[in-house]
């Protein structure tokens, strides 16, 4: 199975910019690259912060930009989004019985669970009792069907070591862990966004990964800071290859303009070339 993971598109109305960047133009390039190289993907998942201010015009611009995408797409909401406007713009995107943007997608690789960690009025993540009950039911059903599980969410449910981002990660993370702990051995991977950073690792035995935003990034700063440090590191999307033995996550800097060459035909005739095999 091939999945593509994108996150934090931060759309603004068409023609406007955000921190000087153009989220629409960047995602247009990503869509072209995906259609050219990964049209065979089973699913594209965008893990929240679809817009920056939640306006209808921004959601409309996002919908138009995604329209040419060849693979199917599943969208999550993040702390910058408006759930009601999202539902109006994307009526075909499923929600749970309580109106949260949560859903299930069963595949040959396992059960994909898409979570809603948004609470209006705060940038921190929240996962209330209603949502935890829904998640518990889906995990129990996956256990009954002997299916592995893949989780997708916006906010990380653990600390990543960057203080300004940890302050707005998932709150009451202990209750989230209590919900998934009985099923942890069947959760193969957790994909998330929010941090605008490439990250991979292991949390309580579950492999995890995140990646850079489509517009602006959070600079890697381990010192305590007053605000969130930004940068214009290049955007990226992840190509995820899943089989019965592995979950492989490739990060693709699709706008990279660095020179491409074959290692046995270097454009620079230096020490490495003298010892290169033909």
C-alpha cells in the first residue's frame, strides 16, 4: 500500500500570501508532482491546519487546488481551521455521529483512523470524552477483526523536546494514552502534523512521524523562547510504503532545485570521481 502524507497547508484566500509565502502555489506544485510520480497512491492524507484563519474563501481555494489531484484525499482539521466551514466546503469528507471530523477507512494494510484534535479558541490539542469513546469503539472493532491500525491526527500526544511547541501539543495526553494503551500492540504507526518539523521516532512502542508544512516551518531551537521561531525551509510531503513487515516513510522535498547527477558522472571533478567505479 502507498499513502501520501501532507500537513499544514495553511491556506488563505486566493491571491493572498502568508508570511510572504503562497500556500496555493505551493500545493499546486505538490499536486502536479504527485500526479506525475505517485498517481498510483491509494490515498493522500492531509493532517490538519488546512487553512490559516478558517475563512470560507480559504477553504474554497483549497478545494479548487485539490480538485485535479488523481488519488483520493482524506482531510483532517487542525487548530487553525473552522469545523463548520470545513463541513460546508467538503460535505463528502466523513464525520462521526457527534459531528467531529473523525472517520475510519479500511484497507488491505489495516484500519486507518482519522482523529479530530481541534478545540475552537485554542492552538493546543484536545481530545474530549466523546472523541475518546469513539476511538475506543473503533480500536475494539479493529481488534475483533484482527486488523492492524494506523492513526492520523493533527496534534502530537507526546512532548517532542521543543518547549514552544510542547506547550500547544495535545492536552490531557495521559487520557489519550489510557484510551489506546489496551490496543497499542496493534497500532503500527501514528502520523501527525502541527509541529512543521520533520520528525520520526517511537512513543511507548508505537512508531511515529511528522513532516514539514506546505508554507512556513518551525525552526529547530531547543532553547526556551517566548514565541515560535519560524523559517522558510522547503516544504515536503511523505511517501509511505506499507506491507506486512514494514512501514517506510520517505520525505520528499518536491520543490528542491539542487543539481541532480549520477554518482559515477559527477559535475565536479574532485577526489571522489578519481575513485568512482565505472
